[in-house]
């Protein structure tokens, strides 16, 4: 399914900035405007979202490992009567 089309009027300075960015990056007008809107609206690109999820998963795994280690050390240090239960 094709992306929806919107048309907007922009000031000449924005048009010039877009044209300059197109020459520097080789991106299309649409890609530049989409990137700018995503940034302005606080939406993340797919790659950024994946990197953020991977980072959060790493933190969670570390916390889970720490909790498991603490649990194991707690069981080793507890008297035998506390192991029943």
C-alpha cells in the first residue's frame, strides 16, 4: 500500500535547505521531510527503535542476572531451617 500524499506550501528558505540537503546526502525530498517530521514529532526510526529495545533488553538481562545471583547467595548464606518451606 502506498503512503498517503500530503501537499504543503513552504517558505523559500526551507526549500533551499531541502535542496542543499538533497545534494549533500543524495536523499529525496520526501525522505528529508519524513525524517524531519519524525524528529519533530518524536517518532523513532526502525533502526533507532530496535537499538533502544536491544539496550533495554540488555539492562533487564543484567538486572535478572543480579537478582538470580543475590537469590543464590541468600540461599547459601541462610541457615538450613530457612531452606524449608
